[in-house]
C-alpha cells in the first residue's frame, strides 16, 4: 500500500523542532543559485521557503550583475557573487554548505548545464527544479549519468514528459502498456537513481529503491490556489531546507509537499507564492507546535 501522507502530524512536528542549545549551523546551510539581473525572483522564493522551514542559514549565489537586485530584496537571506561553474566549485569548499537548490530562474543557457554538473560532482543533498531539468531536455542521459542518491528531481507534468518521454507516453490510458502515475514515478526514479517528486494535484514521490508516497490534494483536501506562478519554487526551497536539516531525500520531498499544500489550504483564495513561506508558522501553530 502506498501511504497518502508523509507521516503523522506529530511526528513531522517533532522532526522540525530545534534544540534550545543548538546554533544556526546545526540546522544546515542552504545555497540557492540564481539567474542574472531581472531573473532573481524564483531563487528568492526558494530561498525564503528554505529559511522559513528551518534551515539555519540560506545564501543565494548569483552573478555579479544580480547582486544588488538580490541584496535589495533580501534581509535574513544572504547573498554572494558566484559566476559560473568555477565559482560554484570554489563556494563548495565550504563544508558548512550542506544542501543545494538549482533551477528556479536559472535560465536555459549552457551555464545552467555547467552549474548542474558541477553541483552533482559534490555528494551534497541537491534539489533540481525547473530550468535545471529543462536544460537537459535534448540529452537527459547526460543528467542521469551525473545524478546520485542524494538528489531530488521535482518535475511537473511537462518537465517529466521531456526527461522521461517513453515513461510519460505510458501515462495515456490508451497506451498498450499503460502506467499509473505511481508506477511511472517509480520507473523514473529507478532510471534516474534518485528521488523523483512528480508534481500535480496527486503529487507522487518515489526513490530509486521503489519506495513511493502520494500527497493527495484532491476532493476535500484540494489546494487549487497552488496553481500560481512561483509556488513550485517555494516547494523546491521547502525540500532543500529540510535536506539541510538532515531529512532523507524521500522524507524531505514528502514532508515538503505536504506542508506546501497545508500552507495553501490555510491561506485559501488570493494566495500568491510569496504567501506560502509566511503561512508556515500558522500551519505549525495549528498543528500544536
């Protein structure tokens, strides 16, 4: 049987508590990579999500051209100039950076591919979203060869069909050998060798071992307000923040997806992506934290 939620609410809240005598580095340091000037909003949303979910520190790495823009819109989130794959490799000499987020607003140029491949040379927990996936549309095997078990891929249906076209084709019920969404996600995770979170009203998370979970946001649990620009960037940040805090890839993805939907249900109509991180304290409070 596939569980429909990550675990009991109380278990999640216990895992998210912070020790009263711990310092910020005990809760991880997230690095989110940003695109250039005029394309920093998605990375800032991801960074805010990672910080709100409890990462001890969050830094946005960006081209020099975007530094002033990010600094003007950030306070608790730090920023640092980081140009290209060599800059990322240099930044990763800092062992305190323990979780990476690449993709939101990163662009589809060759620099994105170089950054992703440089990030994957490190054993750090990594979330690849949006442009970090689409950049490999033509040659997905280049990405698959570089992936490791501490990576989470977060495709929506369009991105999934570009990375896994043969598997996606079997989601059509008229296919000679149709697959359920859970079966398709398991097949994708086995091929990629990492955790795959296949977004949608019925978000499915599977890892390379065949483990699978579903976050069902339909019917009474519907969260239609998540259909707004930037909500996926916040989800990427939630997952990265949980990875920084020591969650496994499977638990980070499942817990992040569940909390993401809870935030939307809590806020309700009128939600925009910026509201999601700010709803987390209310969700935690309503769950008895």
